[in-house]
């Protein structure tokens, strides 16, 4: 049986796998209760982080930060 890596788990939880890869991971999880338990723990952690931090994505970027980014990006384009 294949052993899951953190890369596998992260890609699975992020929905970044092809259908074939997802099915392969789900087959491993169906046969390995310890792996399933670990994925469930990570899923709860990811869900909690999204609950906490996703609202920040809807906040406007402060003008002083935009100014800094604009001035920094113009310096980088001159090089």
C-alpha cells in the first residue's frame, strides 16, 4: 500500500489533484484508518484557518500599503 506524503494530503485537501490522483488518495484512505484520521485532523485545521482568515480577503487593502507596493514595484521594473 502506498504511503501518503504531506504533499499528497495538502493537494487532496486543496482540491488540486486530477480525478485519477484523487481516487488513488481516497483508495489509500479507505484502507488506512490512521491516514484517514490524519487527513480528518488536517481538514478540520484547514477549515478553521479558512473560517478565521477568509474574511480578511474581503477587506480593502490600506492605501499606505498600496503606495508602498506601487513604489516598490516601479523600482523593480527599472532593473
